[in-house]
């Protein structure tokens, strides 16, 4: 009876995750017409966090998921605080604009999203590599997956006025060194999370659960590409279609392997 209750809860959690993804898709379409609607943006912010938190609980257990999100959030906050105060070691200084709530200059939203990025990147790597590669290699792939993501996110957010860089470049005013910084930072964070066992996921056979992270990654990428089309950021659209989207498809293929 107890096992049956646990199974029912897991099924309900999976249904909730897919319901959230469905709502996310619908609201992103609505956002095309109400871009600066604050309530809509808050909901769209919270849906991926909630969906991936539920996914982490199902994949790692509640205790491990809580530890992961707290530890990854602490790592992200520390990295952001150092970056704001002393500048990115290879990308230069940057500053956030119009933060709703921040701690020591680091927006709460950014701190909350670091665990999302790290969990998303590590889960994508697990699907791409499956049983191959040790901690070092997997952390390297984590870095590549998230740099490919940031190649789209950073220019879109800079254009939207979320933050700005003191130094600029030909790639939509985002220093090229920023992407090197993203690789080394995410590699270091993911290496720590994997090496300490804070991030530890055993891939399940249930495809419905395996598809969640690559699908969310793909949705993020498609949203960035569509935004790039509207903003006439042709190079970004090219990068999204031929660099980041293929990585997303590798993750989806891994879910079917």
C-alpha cells in the first residue's frame, strides 16, 4: 500500500511537470503580444524553476534535490557577487539593471536560476553521454552545453536591458571573454557538484521523465531564436539554429536511446 502511494505521488508529479510545460508553451505564445507584462513575466520565470525542482525530486530524492538547489544557488550567488564586485576575469565588468530584489547587488532571480541552469546542463550531459565519461569529461560537456545556451541568452538579455557590459564586442555588445568565463565557471561548479555527489542522478527508463530536461532546454532555445528573429539579430538566430539547437536535439535523442 505504501509503495502504491509513492507511485501515485510520482505519477502526479510527472503530470504536474508536463502540465507546467504545456502552460509555459502557451504563455510564451501569449508573451509575443504582451512582452512587458510583469505578471506574465513572473509566471514564466517561476514555471521552469518549479518544473525542474519537481524533476530533481523525482530523479534524486527530495533531500538530494534540496541540497542541490541550495548548494548550486550558493555557488551561483558567490560567482555573481565576485563578478559584479571585481569583474569577470575574462569578460570584464557587468552590471544588472532594474533589479526587483537583490542581495549584495545580485538579483534574487539570478541566484534562483543558477541551480536551474546547472541542473539543466548536467541533465543534458547525462543524456548525451549516457554511460560514458568520468566526472572531468562530464563537467566539460556541462560547460559546453551551457555556453551554447548563453550564446543566445546573454545577447537577448542585454538587448532587453536586463544587464550591460562595461566592455563590448561585435557579438551584440557581449564580450567574447564572457563565454570563456561561462565555460570555466560552469565546468568548475559542475565538477564540484558531481565530485561531491551533490548532483547524482540515475537515469530512469521512463521516457516521459527523461524528456523533460531536453525539452525545456529546446523550448528555451526556440524562445531565444524567435526573440532573435523579432529583434533582427540574424547572427544569433544562425548560432541558435546551427549550434545550440543541435545540442538540444542530442539531448532528446539521448532520451530515446
